C-alpha cells in the first residue's frame, strides 16, 4: 500500500528520501511552505489527502482540542530523535498499522504505537 505523506520541517529530508525509496508519495513542508503555521500545514494536508509526519505535539491540540479535520497524523514521541530512530519508527508504523494510518492520529513511542481513529459523522 502506498501512502501520501507530508513531512513537517522538524522531521527532515532523510526520512522523506527513505519513504520515497519505498515507493511512497512524499512532500515536505520545508520544500512547499517553510515556516508555515501548523493550522496551514494541516489544511494543506487535508486538501491534498496527505498524512502529516511530525514531532510537534501542537497538531494534537489542533485535531483534538480545536476539532480541525485531518487526513492522518503520525506524531513521533521518541526518546531518541536521531534520523535512524525516526526511520525505524516510520517503518514500524507502515509495517504494523499501515492500512490504518489514513484518517487516524497515530502516536509512535519507543515501545508502542497508539492509533485513534477519526470519527466521521
């Protein structure tokens, strides 16, 4: 299954290249809209049907507190935020819950992957 991702600036270019090498469709905030506000990033991801990959907890506030729509968010909450750790976490998410990534809020920690499904009307 191929996913459409939007990688936040805090995730970096190497994970984008890694996902592209696996056949994923990837855009990055750094290339498209540097320094964009989180709400604008979320809106763009919805308009292009992309799953946001970020380490920014503010996306949780936008989705759960403010009720903004999303196409999926992967929040990386790793004790080790090096590139190899991020790549391992993304691979885990794709391999373990790949079919559930779209329209879900996924939190990846060192030990767990939590998936909250978006409720639809």
